């Protein structure tokens, strides 16, 4: 993607939630505590975040809904659009999350297991309020080179990630959030081939996720096709600040919100 054609990119800190606390792992494991979610949300909003995502990372595998009291606490202090994911597997749970203050819902495992759920969400709440996340890992035997994983990255599906992304778009979804298992939390850079594959397959809004460790990585993600830049570790542990990142993007000819 030519960054000059991008209207503007958005910065999206991600709050991975476990037991009511923000945490961050490496390759979906090795979890570290990163603070109180409402406090993190307030700080990121004040720092200039354009959107926020909060994912209850164990809700699906524990067979429970996203913790609504945490959603309410975070939504009360959020001054930017808030996306919530984790354990959302029917319209009732999605509605509860939106009523608790979320602006958008993010789904992954439930979408894969029951694709009609995607269409139901889009019909009920509108395409702008639904994001579908895809956890993927390299698999050279598949056409795109990437395989879909579900259950928080624990379960291989054998399905090609690009083919799944095209199916998602057919249901009217506008935003796809792919995360590479191999780069998540490693800070060695986003999985650029995955971003390119998702962009080529769908033409959708692509959220770059998993692997940001330095300023250049964000520029690379935009040039690969992402228009929303999600990161966690570098923000949580004060490696990069949002004002610093936006300034760097502008210096490299990339418009920011």
C-alpha cells in the first residue's frame, strides 16, 4: 500500500483482560500484569489514542461471557470508540456488551464455528459495530501461507486465513483484525505478509496486531496495508508513547487522526 493514499491511520491500544486486570503475553502465553483496565483506558485517552480495544482473553476457553462490570468501568472513562471482545457468542451477549458502553464488538472463535453469527450481528447492530478477529499462524501447505486458529490461539483449524477473511467480508463486515501467533508480544515487528494477505484478499479495513516493538514497525504496517495500528506491550510498558508514535508517522508522510 502507498501510504500517501491513506486518509489517516488510527492508533489503537489493546487491553488484554484476565481476572479483571490488563495483562500481556508473548506468543499468546507467558502472561504479565499491566495494570487496572479503567486506569489504562483513561491514560490512553488522555495520551491521544484514537480507539481502544479490550479483549477478555480467557472468556471463550472458560466458556463464559465477557465481564460486564469491567466493560462498564472502562466505558465510563473512555472518550474514544471502545471495542470489546471475548466470549461473545450470541446476540444477547453482544447486546449486553454494547449496552454496557462498548461501541463495537469483536468476535473470533464464535464467528468461525458459526459463520451465520456474523451475518446476524451485522443485521442486528450494523456493519460498523462488528469486527472479526483472526488469529493465524504460518502454514506453508495452505494457499495464503497462513492457518486460522481459534480458542485464543490454542486450536488449529486447517482453514486458510485468506479464504476465511473473504468469507467474513461477504457477510458485510468492514474491519478485520488479524493477529500472528508467531509475532504476538515478541516486539520484532508485525507479520507484514499476513497484513498484505488480508488486505489483498478483502480490501477491508485491516487492524495491524501482534509484534510492534519500535517506531519503524508501525510505518511498515501501514505500507503493508493496515490503517489501524494496534499495540499493547510498547504502550503498557512505556517503550513508545502515543504522541511520539503519531509524530513519527507524520514525519514519514503518514496522516494521523
